[in-house]
């Protein structure tokens, strides 16, 4: 990334008092994992005392991406978001086709302004040519709706252990519950980080989780998932499950390795393959995506097996033309909002359910 895409700039103006009042009384202020205290909350983008690095971000919607159900720990702060990329605390806000970002910790070769744009671009997959990928979608009504609904939505490149552990915890849980679990694990077992006055926590390592008891994990609202997370953490920390080495495996072998881990079934394995390994054909199918497939593509089928649905998904929504692996991976960008789709459908009337299902299916299958 060139210097014209990443330069240090002073933002202008101060945050408006009325914005602070509403923010301080929000549930985020009271319950977030960032350890807020009662001091003024600044809008970093408009604060002349804060230096923010600019990163070019065309065809990108930051809020939609972070709120789509792939990651669960980012919190809205003023006009932007705070979160951790690995163990690095980051603030990021979007202004048009620019991201304005800042990280915590003293300057160093690994944490300086030149490293930060690369980290941000990699994490949010800004290198993927999203417009070209969207243009390659099948020409049907569903995909047209999805393309509009998911404009700017990208697949986040997640750390492998963090992604695996998070989706083990996600089984039979809604997005709000997964966020609570993620924050609880971070607060209790992660390492504290700071970005200016704000405190946040990295996701705990497999070694840290493996050293706790099942009772400790249950106190983070994991329920029966605590046993599975503890067992998988033990396998990963011992090296028996080498998540990094598994990156060299074929899709079939990688899925088999993942499914052999406690708490990992086909759905979780496909999520991890997609979000942590960028595997092109991984297509998680949960109850909502299955319903969309049945209602929209097989409305008259009386008997429709899971195997047939998977085969259909891997061919119809799979490779298109001469796309590179980069572009093909972006087609899966729709998978991100699958959980949000379910929540939307519950909240809407019957007449609007098909629209929500359609849009959210694309959220799920634009990745294939």
C-alpha cells in the first residue's frame, strides 16, 4: 500500500456534547468489555489531538461488515469502532472511501504507522476486487437482491484459533449471546490492552483456555460448550491439533480434521474454513440458509436431502468464469449475515420474511 493511501493526518473539531450524553447512558457504556470509566468520550475522528492513519477502502461498508455476524467483539465508539486485531487494539472509523484508524501502544517497527495500514487492509480483505466479484454473480432475482443488500460487505480474515473457539461457542446461540460470551472470555482470560484511555482485551490463547477449568468457562455463560472448548483448547495447545499446519491440507482433509475436534460439526467447520482459512467452496448451511434454498430454489421438491442442497450450492453459487481464487472467495461475502437473517425474520411480518430470507441468503452465499 502506497504512502498516498496511508498518511498521518490531524482530524478537525471536537465531539459535540449532545453526542456524549446519549452515549454515556447507553448499555455499551455500562456493560462493554472496554472497561469504560466516567470521563469524557471523544470522537477521535474529530479530535485534533489524535493522529489518525488513513487507509483507502473502496467498495467497503465498515459498519455492515462488523455487524454481520462474523466477529463479535467490536464495539461502537462515537463515529467508529474499537476492537482487537489479534492482540493489537484498534480504533477505526469510516469516512466515505477512507478508513481513519489508530492503534494502541508505543510506536515501534511492528506497531508504527506504516505497519497499521497493511494490518487493516489484510484484516478487512480490502485487496479483494469486490465490484468485479459481484458482477460475476448468477443472473437471478435472488442474487440481484443480495448484491444490493450486501453492498460493501467483506469477509474478515480472522485469526484461526480465535475463529475456531468463537464458533464452538456459537452453537445454538444468537448473535447477542455470542457477543456476551466473547466479551466474557476476553475480560476473564485475555490480556488487557489500551488505546488511549480505553481498555479492551485480546482473545485468550488456547494455552490460557486449556489451563482453566470447565467451571471457569461455564461462568462465561458457555453452558455445555465449556467442555468442548476446553477439550479443543487442550488439543490445540499441545500441538496435536496444529491449526497453522492444517492450512496446507486439502478442503476435504481440513474439514475432516476440524470435524474431529470436540464441539465442531459440519456447520462450524465450514465457518472456520471460510473465515479463517479462506477456503473457496466452504458453505455453512444452517436452518435459515436451508430454508432459503428450499423455498426459493426447490419450491416443489417434496424430498430434498442435505447432500443435494450442498451439491447445488457448490455448483450454482460456486466458481464463475475465469475468476481468481481471490475473487472467488469474495463471492462468499453473503454468508456473513446468516444469523442476522434469522433475527430479522423473527422480527418481521410474514409478508416481509421472503425478502429478508432472500437478502440474507445472499449474505451467506455470496461467498461461494
